[in-house]
């Protein structure tokens, strides 16, 4: 049974940083693309970043230069380092997995097979 568990969310002041983690189980992790999505209050879910099984990376324009996604395959973990946070980054952040060795665009939510429950990030101004 595939499971994704996010952690690392919390309350941070504008300009601050947080590092989110997504730990996967029940899957051959190195064969999967992992994406981060977020849904802010009153907003639709949006793509944030993704790292493919071959380490290819894509960011949403809104986070490019501020967020960094990385993966540690032996630990079955993907990280999202978030710097220079602002109020627009307030959202529930969820990780998702697609695979194994899946091909296609990583930005649509429908690309992903499995989802975590999410972790809340709140940025105070």
C-alpha cells in the first residue's frame, strides 16, 4: 500500500524559510516522479514543483528562485526548501507520486497516482 506523508509545515514570518518533507512507503521510490502542489484559502490547487525519477526538475513561475526541490532516494524522501516566503505562499502543501517511469507533463494534478494528506504552511505578514 502506497503512502505519502508530508511534514515540516508551520507558521513563519514573511521572509522566512521552511523545509517540507514527503516520505513515501510501499513503492519503489526511485522510479517515481514526485510533485508538490498547494491550495490556498479560497483558491484552486496549483502546481508548485516536481522532480522526476531521473532528477529532472520543474518549478512554477511563482516559486522559481525561492523554492528548491530535491530527493534522497535511499531515504524515500523528497524535500521542498522554501525561502523568502510571503503571504501568497500560505496554503496546504501536498506531495503526490506518479509512476513507475511515467512519461508526460508533471504539472497537472491528474498525472499523479498517489497523494499525501498535506501540511499547512502559514506565512504571517
